[in-house]
């Protein structure tokens, strides 16, 4: 898939925003996952594999079908309680999709610079890191060890 080609429709992106906001809702000064634009990073991540693309597109359709079939409304129009019920159903009926969706949501949320700043996590810059000099005496036991392989 080319970088300019979009995988998800606008409706699917809106659906992802809503699902992400239910997986990690806004709380205690932290933004909800849906408000951080994680759908774009998810789209880039899943585009690497045809199998993953198919799984996610089918999973998103299942969410939409469940919302319409059980609740008679599009997912974004549901109450938070009903959204959670639909998501719980998908977690039970399609655990592989749900686990991957949750993993993408959590990984991209907690590595997002805004969230890291709000939780007090600061990445060290590669140029700021100064490793300790290597102590070569640590290799002595290995150097003095008898070979454990057979000559062939």
C-alpha cells in the first residue's frame, strides 16, 4: 500500500475515535485516547500486512453491525453504556481483533508525547546518555572457561 493511499473511511476513523475513547476515556487531566489522533498511527501500523488490514476492516464492520443490530443506532450515537456493551461483545466474539485493537490503542497512547508529558515521563535524548566504560574483567570467567562444544 502506498503512503498516500488511505485505508480507512472517514466513518471508520470516527468509529475508531469513539472506540478508543471508551478504551481509555478522558480522566484526571489525561486526554481520552480518541482525541490524540491515534487512528492515524493505527492506520499506518495495520497497513503493513494484508492479513492485519482484513482483520481490522472486518472487526470495524462487526462493531458497526452489532451497534445497528442490537441498538438500532450507529456506534457514535450510542450512550457510553451501550458503547461499552458493544465493545464487550466484540471482545468476546472476536478476541484476536480486540486484543490487537487494544494493544495498538495502549501502545500508541502511552508513547504519545502529550501523555508522556502529562504523566511525568521524560525521554532521555540519545546524545545525553553517557554509558559507563566497559569493565573487561567481567569477561575473564568466560575467557577461562573450557569449550562446551565438540570439535568436528
